[in-house]
C-alpha cells in the first residue's frame, strides 16, 4: 500500500461509518426538523454579492472550527511557525522534520510535514539525477547505478517515526470520537425531553443548564458530523427557549446574558478588524464564532438580526483584508516567478556556453551554485506553476551538468596522457639522481623540470603522489650538488683568505736593487700565487689586485711592460708543460693567441685606414694623436702576442724533441 493511500485511509477512517446506527438516525431526524423550523438570523438573498461573500467566509470559518473540533490539539498548528522550507538544504529539512516530530503534537504538524516532504523529495530527485549523469559520464551503465544518501536515510527514518506516531494517534482517537458522538447525541435527546417533562420550571431550567455544561466538555467528534450535530443541538436550544416562554423571567435573564456576551464578541471582532497580524486576527475570529455558536444561546428576537449583522460586518472586514493580503501574496509570488524564470534563463545561457578550459569551467560551476542558491531563496511561486518552474530549473541544471561531464570525460583522456608523460620524467629523474656527472646531469635535471611544468593536469588521485616522488628525486640530486658546491665554496673562501694574506706580504716586499735577484723573487711570488686555487666568483678582483702589484714591481725593477708580460707568460708556459692533457692545452692556447694576433692586426689595419681621412690634418690634432696612440698600443700588443706564440712554439718543439728522444730510447732498448 502506498504511503499516500495509507495516510488517506488512516485519516479518513473516522468517518460517517464510525457513528452508530442510532446516532445516524437521530442526526437525520433532527436535521430534517432543523430545515423546517430553524429561525434564520438574517434575511438571505441568493442574488446578493454580499450574501455570497458572507457565505464564503462563514464556510471557511465553519470548516476550520470543524477540523479543530475533531481534535482540539490541532488548534496548536496555528502557533507553529511555517518557515520557507523551499530555501532549506536537505540536511536542514531533515533537522526541521526531526524537531517537529520530537517537540510538537503529531496531529498539529501535518501541513508542515507534507511541505517538508515535497521540498525534500524535489531536492533529492535533483541530486539523484546529477549523480546518475556523473556515473554514466564516467563510463557506468545506467542499470548499475546506485546512490546511497545519508540525508535520505535519515529523512526516511524520521518520516517513518512521524507516520507511526500519527497512525497510533488516529487509532486511539477513533474510539474516543465514537463515544463522544454518542454522548452528544444522548445530550440532544435529553434536551429534547425537557420540553415534555411536567416539573417545576426552575428544576427544568437547572437541568437545561446542566446539559449545556456537559455539552461544552463533551469532547471531540468526527469532523464529518460536526456541522449537523451542532445545528441539531442549536435547534433544540431554541425550542427550549420557546418553551421557556411560559416563564419570561428565566428566558429574559438568559437572553440578557447571551446578548451581553455576544455584544462583547462583536466589540472584540471590531477590534480584530484593525489587527495588523491578519493570521492572528482570523484565528481569534474563528474562536469567537465557535463561542457564539457553541457556548452561547440565542438573544431576544428584537436584537437577533442587529447583533448578528454587527458580528457579520466585522467578520467581513477581516475577510476582505485577508483577501487583499492574499492578492498581494499572489503578486509577490508572481514577482518570485519572474525572478526564478530569469535565473533559469541565466542557467540555460550558462549551459549553452560551457567552457573548454578547466579554470574557467570551475568559475562557471561556482556561478551555477550561486544561481541555484538564489533560486531556492527567491521564494514561492503560484502553486499551479510550481511543478513547471521546478522542472524547467532541473532541466537547465541538468543540461549544464551534461555538458560539464562531457568536457571532463574528454579531459580525463588528456590527463591520462599527461600522467604517462610525467611518469616517464619521473623514471628519468630516478635514474640520474645519483649521477656524479655534474654538468650533464644538472642540465638534464633542469630540462625535465621544465618539461614537467609544461605538462598539463593529471588525475587528482595520482597528482600529489607523483609530484612528491618527482620532487624527492630532484631534491636528492640537487642536495648532493649543493653540498658539493658548499664544500667548494668553503675551499674557495679559504683560498681567498690565503690570497689576501699573501697580498699583504707582497705589499711589504722591498726590491733589493739587484735586477736578477728581484726578478727571481717576483717570479716566485707569481708561482706561489697560482698554488692557492680558485676564489669565490664575486671576489675574483683579488687576482687583478695581485697583477697590478706584480706589474708595479716589474716596472720598479726596470722591466718594460712587454717584458713583464712575457715573464708572466713564462709562468703560464710552465703550467701548460705539466698539464695532464698537455697537447690539448697547448693547442687551445695556440688557437687563442692566433685569434688575438688576428684581432690586433685587424684593429691596426682599421685604424691606419682611418688615418687616411686625416691626410690634410696636422699631427697635433687631438683626434689624429688618439688614433696614432691606439695604433701604437695595438702594435705593442701584437708584438707581445707574437712573442708569446714564439715561446709557445719553443715549448711545443722542446716537448716534441723530448717525445722523440723517449721513443728513440725505447727503440734502442728494444733492439738491444
């Protein structure tokens, strides 16, 4: 049995069939009597529009009072706030449902629960559709789709608890309704019998009052029987008052009391017609009508029409204000509808232009969430358009999600290719991380790091782990390299410190005046200087400082600049002779000197050509003097480079002779 059918059967189980056969006959008999003899309080006209409005409001009030009469606890439903469940999340809806079920009367929250259920199901259906599309877009088969929601599970548990409590309540209420209906019908029978009893009128009147008191506390009856039973009771009340005509004092006393109470009710109704809170005003108006009909008897015929007209007029004012309120509410719902339609149009526009860039698409997804939130906060729309609006909203969101999923499906293929590329780079990094070929390995490490940055995204579940492994391999190598550089740096700093101390010694050196002895000492200074090794790059100017001091010493010793250059070059020649790769070192040095010789010749040629432009100029001309000076400098430099080349050739020849002598010696030994 479906949930809705079960609820309907439960709530309708207390119907006309629950009334005993005797009660049904009594009601039918008395209603017929009412049709023939009930006195009409106001003259009716079916053609009057005012009469139609009055009938509408009276019917609305009677229906509400009939519902309250079935179970007096349902009156509390008016006191329970009705939030805008439409804007709540599924989690919040579950929490609100649980709060109502735990803290409120189960019969008082039906409308709240029904609204919460509708809103929760709409939101869950939307979520389920999204998850299904995501499952299918990832390659799943629709028939295999399953989705477990914690919110849905909790909602079902709380709703089942509510349904069990509700069913239990109505089952216990059914028996009570039957008993209360039979009791009220019995009171009507007792009331009918009062007009036929021959006894003291005071005794009869007291019995009448006793029946009225019992009636007020007789308890709830089925909603379906409320109106007929009340009319029957009221009819026999009036018959009894007519019977009291023989004792005008008692009747008039009651009429006076009823008039006073009804006058108070009219005054209160007129106050309520100005009450700002229309819901509160209408609820209290219902109570006033209930007291008017159930607790108070009739008034004198002279006042009946006037007092009722006054009460009816105040009632109509409240009713008309409520109608205006609902008209305004309809206008608000129309405005909400316009806002929601604009949001749907914006989502549709978004779904038609889904970006093919991950970053931009993430911004669009964020924008969609903002639009969804705005949709839920936009308020209620006209009931007849609620489903249509909701379906349009779901369709627009679904279209966006489908396009988004299609993009990420293709993106996953690209990410898999990127994953393969990064794995290949990781393998290279792990292979070379322990290499001692610092130059080549450093270049390769920098190359694969650059390649890594150029490769796009990989699947998220591999991204962090892969990057961590690659970073670890790179750090392993560069930590070794940095440690080596740190050691070298310390050594260079030590060399620098030694060279600074050595320069201080050099500055303190004084020439003896013996040129040969002084040149030998200067040469030793140069030789020892070269034993100290490299210094930090930023402090290389210490070598220039040393060269300037050496040049100054040579100059003080009477050695020309060119001679000093050759002397210093002799030291370099000596170093070349002991180089491990002697032949290659000499070859490189010869190529360097030849290049310098060619450059000097080119400069001299160019400057001499420039002098031709000054053929008519005097040699005292500053420009001519500058060119001549530069030509002489380059000629001196050319002579120095040629002298260095000569020394280098001598070294090369001497080394070749040594090699030949070694070979001859070895051949001689072989012959012997």
